[in-house]
C-alpha cells in the first residue's frame, strides 16, 4: 500500500471489535508485571513509563514507516532529536564536520557543549561538493552533520553524494530532514545513517506540540540512541505523541497545499519591483534548484524574500503592515507566518567562525500555510505598496 494509506487508515492491523478510530492516549509511570521473575527481564519492555507506552510506540512505528527506517525514536523537542544522537555517537577527542548553514541552536550546541567535551568541529560551506567536504575530514572524524535546504539560507547540498563518500570512509552522517517532513525527501534511502525531524513543524501541523524524532536503519545505531535516551532522560509524553499521530493522518494533504501555495506566492514575489530576490529552492532561479529537483519530490511552504531597502528597518516596517501573516517563530502549522531575519544572520556570523558577506537589503522569511494563496498575495501587495510610499 502507498504511504498515505498506511499513515491514514484506521483499520490496518487493528481488531475489528468496537473501538475508537484514533489510538488511545496511554498515560502511566508504573508498569505492573505478571510475575516477580519478569521484573528484571531485559526482554520485556516497557518496564517503566519513561520507556513510552502504547501511544509513543505507535508514533515510533509510524515515523519509522514514513522515514523508511528500521527504528524510530521520539524526543521532547526537535532540538533534542538533533543533539541526543550527536552525543550518542561521539566521544571526547572526536572530530565533526558540520555545514555552516545549520539551524542556529545546533551551531550553538556544537560551539559550546561539544567544545566542553573535547570534541572538535569544522564548519564547511554548503556549496562544497562531496570530495571537498571529505577533504576536510581527519583521522578522528566521526560524524558529518547535514542540513538541506539550509536554515534561513536555503542552501542545497548534494546529500546523497556526501553520504556515499562518508560511508566509504567509515564516517557517520546525520541529516536534519525537517524541511522534507519525511515525505519530500528520504535521507535513509540516500545513504544517510540518521534522519531527524522536528515533528513540531509539519507532522504536528497545528502549532500546539513540541516533539522530535530520529530514525535509523542500523540496529547498532538504534541501540546507541536508545541507551542515550535512557541515560539522559529525554522522554516524551503520551499527549505530545498523540498530537503527532493526529498530525500524521493529514500530513501529505497539508504539506502539498502549503507547498503549492508557497510556490505560487514565491513566483508572484519574483515579479515585484520591491523585491531584490526570492530564495526558494523550488524556483528555477535558485542556484541549487537542479540538485533540489533531483533529490526532493516537491517543496514546502517556507522560503526567504529579500526586499529592497534599509535592512532591518525596512523588514520591520513590512512586517507591521501584514494582516494575514502572524509574526512568530516556527513553521509547518496551518497558519502563515513571517519574521525578519537580520538578527539571526548577524548572530550566525558570530557563532560560525568563517567570513560572511555583508547583508544587502531586508530579509524576511515567509511561511505559507493553508489560507487561500490569493488572499495572502493581496495582503503582501498592500504591505509592499505601503512601505514603498
């Protein structure tokens, strides 16, 4: 059966007796055993509520299906789903290669927490090909951190080629697959070792849950991640897991609508005289579009627009005029959002130790939700015309 059917059907592998359509929310701390002998039987799980009960187990099963993985694990936030597998596979003295367009909290984690544990990080530009990335590897390089499209910059990497080259050198790869949502891109199918998502975004889909996942095909990696979750106490509640399961039922429909509307709005913005450029990997004007079209089955509703004008002053004025776009962080929900990005770009320049070109224009990240795209275009029109007066 197709992926959409497997994620949506309420009848697959379920008893036909009277029951609710949705998986129940199974809350609990103590788990009772049928015998004293079973109390310390390592083959019996869960032994305690932190292991996750039926709700968490069903979400893990569904995410593994979506990612094409042997195992999936859920964690309390998307950031935890990035940091925990990094800790799970690294030790003091290891070296990491990380793309410099990574999500800002990940850059902070690499440059603060890993440094404290004696783990060295080398940042590389997203524009490097696989050979050039691996040329930066050392004898103690253990992990390559990938993100495509890059956070804020929407840089595209050749993830499959880097993953193949890394595997040939015995180096693990971890890819942030939040943009692809497990639908538009399948990192594990392209040779990546660990694929994570902030399920907070498209999987949750309703801006009311914080949760993340990491998926693997190698049982040894799965064991290392599970042991790290137990050691660090990164557990996820049944309620958040239930909300993520609910979101999975409509994920494909919402992602398709958001992506189609986002591309329509992006193409319209390219035609506006107030716009310097639109940075959307689904547009032919994007320098990484060919690689994006090769790896991804489509785009989501997130992109960057660079307006003419005096940087943050102009971007803030533009945001203040918008009526249908909420001003807030995150994305992947049903509602459209807008933020100005200059502070994040300047902060990134401080966190990563390589040189950056000065900002030109006013930077606004737009997320296109499920509203009618023509209404959103009308709202953008009046905002552009107002600040242009």
